[in-house]
C-alpha cells in the first residue's frame, strides 16, 4: 500500500518521472462544493511514457477506504500525472 504525503527527487530518479502515474485523491467536499485533498493513494500500477495500467486490488482499496473513513475523509477524485521532458 503506497500513501504519498510528500515526495523528494534525486537526480537519478528524474528519469522515473517520464512515466505516467495515477492516484486516488482522498479528502472532503464542503457545503460550497470546494474540495480539499488530504492524501493520495497510488494503487499498484504499471506506467510507461505512453500508457498507464492500474493493477487495482479491491482488498487493499477497501483498507484505504476504511482508513479514510476513520479519518472523516472519502474519495474526492483521481489524479493523472506525467512530466514533460
């Protein structure tokens, strides 16, 4: 299970950012429909420069949902990233 709170990058890791990555955003939506994202869960995945395949694990996702619910949060979106080199 990968939970990303903050990331740092070393020179040798820069090439890894050429691949596509995806994550499920968790947080809250207020009365004005403003969304706050508190954490991003990255499901198992295989990304290349051209494709992203999520290798979703329903049991793991249930655990993440339960943790989020215990913290008063829920799924609020999906993020898809790839840097331009």
